[in-house]
C-alpha cells in the first residue's frame, strides 16, 4: 500500500488467480498460443513477400496487419508468461508500465486504422474492379499504411500521459496481467471522471472512425454481390472479403467491450477476459482466418511446402 500524497514508482501485476498448478497449465496454453501466433503471422509475411502472385494491395495490407498482430501479442504475452512462472506478484517499473501501455494502445489504434483501409480496398476491388489498379496504386497503399502507423502512435500520446498524471496513493497492485488503463485509474485517489470521459470519447473516435468506412464499404459490397447473376460469381466475390470481414467482427467486437464505455474502471475479471481476447486469442486466430478462407494463400502455402520437400528430398 502507498501512503497519502505519494505516487507509485513500481507496480505489482496481480496476474491470474488460482493455484500454482493452474498457473503452469495456463502457462502451457498461452505459450502454445503465442508460438503459433508468431509462426502463423511470420508464415503469412514470408509467403506474401516471396510469392509474386500475392503482390497486390490486399496482401500488402495483410503483411502490415500480421506485423501488428505479432507486436500486440509480444507487448503483453511474454510479461504475462513470466508472471505465471513466478511465485507471488510480478513487479514492473513505472517506465516499463508506461511503455507497455503506450505500445499496446498505439499498435491497437494502428490496427483499426488499417482494418478500415482494408475495407475500402475490398470495396474498390468488388464495386470498381476495372479501376482497382489505378485507385489502389502502390503509392496510395504505401501512403495509407504510413498514415495508419503515424496516426496510431501520435494519437495515443495524450491518453497515456493523462493516465500517468494521476496520483497513485490507494495501492500499486494492478489487478490484471499487464498495465491495464482501467485498473491503473482505479488506483488513483484523484477524481478521474473527466479523464475517463475524454478517454471514452477518444476510444469512440478511433473505433467508430474506422468502423464507419467499414460498414459503408460492406453495405456497397453486399449490394453489388447480390446483383451478380451467377451463384459461383457471388461466392467468388464474397470469398475475397470473407477473411477481412471475419477479422473485423472479432477485432471490433472485443475492443468495443473493452474500451467504449464511460467508466474505464470496471470489474477486473471482465477486463482480464476481454484483454485476453484482444492480446492472445485474436492474434492467434487471424493467420487461420486469412489462410483457411483464402484460396491464393492456400495455394501459395501448398507450393511452398512442395518446394521445401523437393529441396530436402535431394
């Protein structure tokens, strides 16, 4: 516990409740998820960079999405795994806490900006295919990606600064497995109502700012697909959007529950579950979503495996 009018220079991450045996089981599960996430996203990055058939805007965005998924899980999971192996609570410095929270939020914001751009890309591909290569030129795609990254990192400077400007005098024990903003604000003796409201508005701006172009794009995409006379044509058109659409539903669904609410300091158990969805489950699922639902990626993987077998066979 901290005394009055003092602030934390060190935090303790409470992590997961339960026995040491349960912690070891959780360590094995999350370690497996993390390794598969790294491997799956690295495979996507490699095949898109190597295979000339995948040199299109959709896969260019997919590479950046895979990089972001690797980052968002790496920012949180290694610290969480280390905490599951250690007896008692895990310590993290104030600087470490600031860096972790900033990177986590900045990478997440960049990802939403990129998902919005990918929705517009799918709209142009389905609704304006003849002008697709002109509209989605390599220069346009590079500019979109750069703007997404810069926006994500600049946008989260004030929210993180505001989070750590409060005085932590109740305790320095964070009831989560990482430096979660909601639980950090809970430790403050200051009145954080205004800060929480501004953070709520900023979260709405990010999520709905990228969700609106996604909804508009898919409204046009669906109406265009329904006008295609043949069933095979409709199926082919929708298959180009299915992976992105699935990714959007999972990504936005979990983050809407976590960040878009006026009260940031809600139940720790709720926060912990949704945080696991965002930082562990979603990055784990994305490589499967984009490989199992995409014929070009599956073909490229098959060719790659076949080539490796031939090399090792000689």
